[in-house]
C-alpha cells in the first residue's frame, strides 16, 4: 500500500528551515553552556583560602579552550567553525564589581583568596558565535554546618533572589524597565542595592552587547537616555545581576589595571603605529567579536602598548574594573536565557555553589507579589486547547473571553 507524499509550500519549507536553524543554534548555545558549567565546577572546587586569583583565571580560560576544542570537529578544515572563549575568566573579590582578570605582573597577580571572601566567578564560551556566559558567587569556607552570615550572606541571598525574579520577568511581551523594577524590589529586604548603571544585553550570533538592554539601578541622567524595549520571541539575553551591600549601589574605577577588552565592530580607523596594527590584527584572529584578555598574548607588554592607540580611537573598548566602597560586598549572578515560542528556557546552568543552606540571613522576602512570582515555574505549562474549550463550553461568549 503506497502513501501519497504531501508536498510543502514554499512558506512551509521556509518555516521548517527556520525551525531547523533555530534548533541547531540552540544546540550550540547549550553545548557552550555545558562547557562553561564544567569549568565553573572546577573553579568552585579550587576557590579555597590561599588560592591565587591569577591561577584561577588561567585555569578557567584553559578549561574553556579545552572544552570548545573538543567539540564540532567533524566537518574538517573546510567547514571549521569558530569557537572558544566568549568572556575571559574573571575572579572579582568582595567590593570589586567585575572584570578582575589580572596578569602575573599586576599587583593582583599575587593576590590570594581568604576565608569569608565573597568571590564572583565570571566566564563564557561560544560555539560558532553562539555564546553562553555565566557568573555566580561563592563565599570562601562557608558550609551547611557553618554557613556564611552578616552582610556577606545578605548580599548573596539578595542577588540570587533578584536573579530568580529577573529570570521570570525576561519574557516575550514584557518591557526592560519591568526587570529593573523587579530587581530593585527583590534586593530591598536585605538592605542591598543593585550596582548602579550595570547593563544586560540582547545576544545573537557573534554579538553579546545587542541593542535591546536592561539597566540596573539607573541614576537620573541614565534614566533619561535609556531606551525602552519590549522582549520578543526567539530573542536571547545575557542577564547580569550585580548587587551591592552598600546603601546606594554606586561604584567607581580605582587603580586596578584593565586587562579585558573587546573589539568595537562598527568603528573603523587606520591605525598609525606598526605595533598597534599587529596587535589589532591578532585581536581579530584570536577573539573575533568577543572580549579578550591581554593575558592571551605572548608579549603582554607589547599587547598593552599596541592596544593604547586602538582604545584612543574607539576600535577597542576596555572593561573597567569598578569597586564599591570599602567594607561593602558585591554578589553577581549572570545567566543566558532564550525566549522560545513555547516559553523561556535557561541556556546556562543553575549556580554550582549556591544553595540557601550556605547563607544564613536574619531577613526574608515578605512581598507577596514577589513571592508569587518566585513560586512560578520559569516556563509555565500551557493549557491544552481541548481542555480550554471544555472549560469555556458552557459559559456565555462574553464570560468565556474574560
């Protein structure tokens, strides 16, 4: 018995191709996320009292390179795809907000972790330009038997609560300002503030700083110049939740040398110095569109010198190392999320270290609206059409439409 094959229309073929492409892209995102998760697990293991920040950064980058080097190799040289580090490993401690990735020659190159330090691990990988970036916070030496307390515990609990609230608010149809507001509300019970002006961005292939953005705790001038945006299906976002135990969330640059940079894709300029041109060419080959660290160059001194002209003319932008005031702590959680047609899906993995039993706080969330939000699943199950029809079947049309 033969079966007739139904031919697809051009529109249906286009939809099938789009679905196939989207699924392949999501697989690449998730493969990168698995590599990042494996690297994070190792770094959490190594982040003990006495561990050098420099060694942790080197190890994180090595693990990402090894992980990405082991996948998507079947196509041969002709079909070779770009892959590697999407964000260099940064280990930022206590009141350092982010982007601490020292060179061996830097002052921080010999810094070590101490008991009770609030340590932020931040790293990312990409496959074919599809990047998964992750950050999480641990407190050195905290255990379930001897949990962290005080402001260290408060800031980590506040940051994770804000991250969970943000995950459930970044969804198709919602506005970016809604996330700003929910983060402010989530951190308030612990007397914390989101770090002022920190950005989260839309992502796409080879882009981690897309046009649609979320801003945390903006000051008045930042509010005025910030563009409202609506999240839409099939968009991907890297959401960076940074929270300070300070009273205002303000941070400023200090005398800590910047080591992480990123090429600015829409700026062109003919560099004058031979060293600058050579270094910029190496940046394009090594990192492409993604952030990189001076540590990845064989000659760090030459690389820093060569980057100066590129930074001056806007070809490359530095990721500044910011600090909140002394005696304050910053906690961070960064997740990558895809807004799929059937609901949001978290691309990156949950935190390796964090669980409520590791931090003991005297404050708890009391806002009922926020409690309800956090009780919801990230992707709410949709009602079956048949069940929906049965529920509305005996009701008047106007009532059923409500």
